[in-house]
């Protein structure tokens, strides 16, 4: 359960993890040791409460950072490039995607009207197609995340802060 | 966290720290004990509340050299104590009002 707990902590923003992860894990271990002596029902209740608490807490922390209501934001790794969190171009891209979806829906209606019954067989294969697309999307997201994570580890993003004129003493 | 009333978990966390400084697990157990087992905080809820209270300077970390990093104690600040007193006064007023209304209805 501690492994799952550690994994779920990755859902929190990095600033929160850096500040509280160690404490949270220690408190969780103590609480788990307590519950370990209790009944099966208590253990299930404890695990459910912890999992839901972490999920809700992670969402709240992200919302807090996104809404920018707290000075704690300055602890995040991407402060050097604040626009990285939510670039203005995202609004434009989202609008483009939305228009694309609307056009696709309109085209799909036209195709259905044109081919009628032939589209029935198409719908039979739709779940498989949707599953495949979803799997590809997951793999793509995992690859992008892994690249960003690896870059973050190497500290490449900090190179932008180097001032060439300064000499080290 | 700008205004009262407080949520029950936050109120209980503040009450837990009113008497003495405590670390996370001690707060968790004290809240459960105070509420007679009715309120069981998850670590996610507890540290969400602690983070907000720290942000608003209602509580602070007690810097002790000997305390390990995963067991850092927290204590109320004067601001936190003042706000807790205000909340308790509000609850007292509400309880008094409720008792009066109920007594009037029964009479």
C-alpha cells in the first residue's frame, strides 16, 4: 500500500511533493501500522479514505496553482518559464480542436445520411477502433511525459539562466 | 481561509494545536479522539489543510534541530489563535441562539 501511496503522491504538484511528501509518507506509515491491528473492514475503510483523500488533495492543489491564488506557486520548478504552465497559444489550439471536432461531426452526419445502412457495420467495429486510438494516445502521452521528466532530471532547462558575462570565483 | 466559518476538519486541526505544538500524526490522532472517532482525516486532507493554514500564517512550523524532517511539529500563531477565538465565539452565539429558539418553541 505504501508503494501505491508513493505513486499517488506523484499526482501532486512538484512544489507540494518537495515540501510535504516525506511527512505525508511518515504519517501514512504510522496510521497504517495502527489500522493493521484492526478489522478487515477498518483496513478497507482506511485505504479507501487515503486514496480518495490523496486524489481530492491533488486536484485541489493543481486548481490552487492554476488559479494562482497562493504565493506558494513560486516554489514550482517551471517558475523560470511561467508561460510553460498554460501558454496563451493553448486557448487558440483548443479553439482549433473544437472547430475540428464540430466539422468532423458535421461530416459524419453527412456520411451517415449518404450511406445509411452501410454505416451499421461501421459502428460494430467502432469500439475496437476507439480502444486502439485511446491506447495510442496513452502511449504518446507516456512518451512525452518520459521525455519531459528526463529533461527535468538533467537540468537542461536551467541552462537558460546562465549569464555568459559572469566569472566563477 | 479568509473568513469564518471554518470547516470542521480545519476547526479540529486548529483546536488540536491550541493546547500544544504537534506533528502530523499526532494531529491526526487528536482530531479523531476529539470527535470521538467521527472525524477521521486522511493524510491528503490533513496536509491540504496544514498547507492552507501555513499560507495564511494561522500556524507555523516549530524549528527544532533534533526533530527529523518527516516529523516537523506545527503550532498556532497569534493570528491563528485570534481567529480560532472568533470562531469559538461565533459557535457559542449560535448555540445560545439555538437553545433559546428551541426552548421558546417547547414552552
